[in-house]
């Protein structure tokens, strides 16, 4: 559920940015077909871009800083803390996430039902129409009562009152909607609105797309040889009449003033089409924005090991260790919590920094009392998913760097990459509370060793 909400938010940000850029750069231009393509691309990209995880593209390598008495650095493999998301119940026993999910689904269902009603209504309306044909072979449908001319899914509908010399002008306009496939655009936008009904930018996009459709149809009529003044007077005369649903293209009821203004406007210069290229860099910006705001990315690349040692036989399969319940009063109001930590056995990766000395010195790594398995067991029993972070749905990877001193003490613990104060505080608390390690040695002398430990907090 939380993942879907995150997707919706990202998709909303995409469509908002694209719509704002469209209104800023292209809305007033006369390249109507290009504008239509840009609007449809904006809709499709807003659905697809949030699905891409490009965080690895933006991952940066951070070198370990040299410490006064430290020439050795190491790292531990990532520790993953997973927690089933359990939100606090309100006084009515309903969780906040359930309430939000219920509101969202209500909007989706209502819009789907509205669209279903429109489809049924139009289907019944078409059943009452009489199929007719013009002298030049154009097929249209005649409705027995008064109704505004419209087109829908390849059918042009006129009323019994739409007859005379100007009927061919009306037919040309509605035929343009059919030939250009505008109804399919509206169906796609209506489906998109069912899932983005809460986003004003989605409604703006629908309005702009419908307006571009009318611009294209108007241009088609004028390019067919009809007089511009006569056509505009016909639009004004037909501007009063019953309104149909927004899923159809009505001849008489959409942005009359803007349409007439656009017909009289000078054609935009050819080079202004280049402004549509904003779609590409804006898509890259959105991807980088998602990568930077992702709780897990961009990650700090751990130092690459020059030599690796493992206490136990290395295995490609990760071990799963269940976290024991901790007696905490702070979680008394929660429902059952099931928490586990999944990790690969931590392998210390000592890396000797270039210092001009013999690379084959006798090195002995520091170790946790009881070995690596004991270290992992201690971490699983002492790292707890913060209560407030679970309530807010906060996830992310906290990368902690610390030093095992000559005396085995844990010092200089710090967060390399900030994620959220709640997660950072818990990670630092656990690291700083670790018992003393067995210090590392070089040529028989105790030395300091710097470690990097990634801790990923994830909600299931």
C-alpha cells in the first residue's frame, strides 16, 4: 500500500512539472499536433518514470577520511532491518493509512462508475440514431430529438435540427475529430484521471488536451475551404445548447473565445517547435529528483577490498536471523509486531591505504567477541525500528562509519550519508552501545581500524 502511494506521489509530481512547462512554453503556439503529442507524452512519461530506479546511476563514491593513527580501513556488508508497517490506531480503531486508502479508492470507484454510466448512456443514445449518408459518401447518425452535434469513437451524431447549408461545415468539424483519433485520447485521459483524481494537474492536462483537439478540428475545417467568418458565426450560433459529457467532442460548447482567437492568430515560427524539447531534460531532472529523494539512494559506495577474510566458510546464500521482541513500553499501543533482520554474514574487508610501506605486512583484523556470527546476533537483538519512523512510513539506508581503537573501543561513530534523524539516531545508538572489540594488529602492535556499516531500514 505504501509503495503504491509513493508511486502516486511521484506520478503526480511528474504530471505537475510537465503541465507547468507546457503552459509556460507551448500552450499559446499554433503547432497543435505537436502540442497534442507533447501532452500525451507527458501523460505516458508520468506513468512510466516513477517505475524506473536510476539511483545507481547517481551513486557516488566517497573515500574514507584518514584518521591520525589509522592507516587501515574496513567495511561490513549491508545490514537490512525489515519491519512490517503497523500504524497507530485512532480512537475509532481505524488506522490513518486505511482512512487514506479508503478515501482514494472511493474517488477511483466514483469516477469509474461515472465513466461507465457515460458509456451506457452514449450507447443507448446511438441506438436511437438513424444512420444516414451525405452525397459525398460520409456516414453520420441522426438523432430524432434536439441535441448538440458531437463525435464519439468514430461516430458523428447530428440532431434533427442540424440541417441546411451549414451541415457540411459541422460534419467536417466532427469528422476531423474522428479522423485524428481524438476520442481515444479522451478515453486514455479519463482512465488516467480515475487514478489521479486528487491531482489538479491531471485535470489541467485533460482541459488542455481537449482544447488542442478543438484547435486541430478548427484548422481542418478551414483548410477544407470553408470561410473563416462563416465558420466562426456558426460556432457562436451553436454555442447555446444542451451540454454533453466531457468524454465526447461537442461542436457547440468548448472554449469558444479561445478557439476563435487561435483561428485569427498568426502561425508560430518554425523554430518555436524546439521548445518542445523540454520534455527530454525535464524527464532527466525528474529521474534525478526521484533518485536523490529515494530513502535508499544515492548510496555511498563502500571501499573495495584488496583482501578479504571470513571467519566461517564463505557462502553465497544470505542468512536470515529473527529479531527477538524487546520489552519496550513505547510500543505498547501497537498491534503484533513481527520484525526480522536479513543479512549476509558480515565479512570485514580491510583495505590498506597507500603509504609507501610494504604491502605484505602481518595484518590481524579486529573482531567482535565471539566472532562475526556473534556480532550479527548482537546487532539483530539491539537494532529496533523506531516507532515514529514506522508511523510516518520512513525508510532508508543509514551508512555509519566508526573506529575500532587500539583498545577495542568503538569511537568516532558518525553518519556518512544522512537519511532521516529517526533512523540515524537508532543506528548510531546501536553502534555506540556495542561492547568492546578485540583490537586489530599490525606486526604485533595494536592499531586503529575504521569501519563502514550500511544499515537499511525497510517497511514491508
